[in-house]
C-alpha cells in the first residue's frame, strides 16, 4: 500500500512583491498558499510516503526563487519528488533543490520506491506552454517502461498529453505530440496505475485505453474549463488544493482536497 500527495503549480517566488501582469487583481502572493499547504500537510491525520510535485515549482527561472522554495520545502516531513514545469529552470531546480534523499528532481528519469516505479517525463519544453516531445524522449519513455519488471508504475508529466475537448487547453496547454507518448503508455497499461500532471491549474480525471490521467488543482490560483471555452478564464470557485492518492493493489484512488482558508 502506498499513500502520497499530488501537488502542482506552487509558483513559489523569492520576490515579496511578485504579481505578474497576467494574474487577476486581488490574487494573493503564491507563497501564502504554499505556506498554507505546508501547514495542512503537517496536520494530516494520516501518514504519507512521499509528495509528488508535477512542476512549476517556482514562479520564474531565478536562483532566488529556488532558494526560497528550498527553504520552504525543507519543512516538509516527508520526501518530495519534483519535475520542472514551463515556468521552471530545470537546471536551477536540480542544482538547488535536489539532494537525492528528501528532495528528488526527476527530468526524463525514474525512481524506484519499494514496489512502485515513478517515471517522470520532462515536458517543460524551454518555457513553452504547448511543447512537443523529442524523438529521444519517446525512445527513453519506452525503455524506462520496459525496465520496470515488477511493481506498479506512476508516470508524471507537467503538461497534459491528450486532448480534452476544451479548445484553449488543447490549442495552447498540452503536449502537441502527446498522442505518441500515450501510444507507448497504452502498451503498458496493465502496469500503469496512473499518469499524473499539472499545468492546467484545475483538477481533472480522464481515462483512455485503460489509463487514468489525473491532474490536481494549483495551490495558488485555478482556471476554468468547459465546452466552448476558447480563452483562459479564472475559476474563483475552485479552491487551491492538492490530491490525496492511495495506491491499493491494482487500484489508484484519488481524492481532491481543498486547502483550508489562510489562517484557519
């Protein structure tokens, strides 16, 4: 049995005045909810084995942001696995946060935890919102899956791989050749417990060829998604939060959890 948390898109900033021009007025500093998340994790009434962060750990590819993130995440009571998002510098994330013990940064890499394999596919794409995977990455994904001889597999990406039917997500937020990655994953579907991702700032669950694709809400701010939506739109009714993931045998149970109000 494995129990872990899926978090994403914390956008931690070392700038106390950080507020990008594309963010709506009145949105709190991202560190406010990051600290709220840490408090919530420390108060959980159950044990977790690790935390999986599917990217956009920091707001900007600046060293100050990663030192700030390290200072915050050092307070976590459990190991954290991170992969870079399009707002991240993968090099800075690895250099400043990876220690191979409590903090793991995976970029086209895998980690074996008891009877669970975590395979992280780096879709960060050099700050692209809608990148394409290189042929070498697809080859690596195939060999990584082949190397997992026993146990269950969790695949982690930052960007969604498949179309959703929501125009703005499919045009500007997904991996453009994600169907090629899905075709590889589908050949191993009996071993894959789930594919977890972030980037879209909303909790979703979809299933294709027996594979569950699951995203979690951002801890900072969340976006709307519905048929016919052609531009990004904030969703004030989607609270910042995380997903509780419970792997029990061949079943992966996901529960969305909202963060308590700041100060609660």
